[in-house]
C-alpha cells in the first residue's frame, strides 16, 4: 500500500485489490476484495459474499448489475 497523498483536493492512495470473478444463474459478477492479504483470503471473503446473497431476507434481487460489498469500511469516491 502506498502512502496517501493529496491531488487536486482528493486524498489518493494505491492499494492492492483482489478481483474475484463469480458466476451464477444470474450471470457473471466481479467482487473487489480490498482487505485480503492473500488469494486464499480473498476467496474466503468471496464465499462469505455468496453466503450473504443466499439469505432471503436481505432484500436484494439477484442481478448481475448489483455491485457487491467489498467488506471494507473505507468510503472510496469511485
């Protein structure tokens, strides 16, 4: 991870991100995992995301357009 810097009033910082690609009957989805240190840890978190999608009470319709949570507490402006 790089040190944060300010650019044109924005705080920017480079971070390693694992992108886990998953497929279901609803189509393809890419899950960005920001806080995993290894590929194995990213896969565990992706499985946790899939488990959350299987709960009927979360009120999110299955769709490949849905942006999954990244399990990171940071508010990233993009």
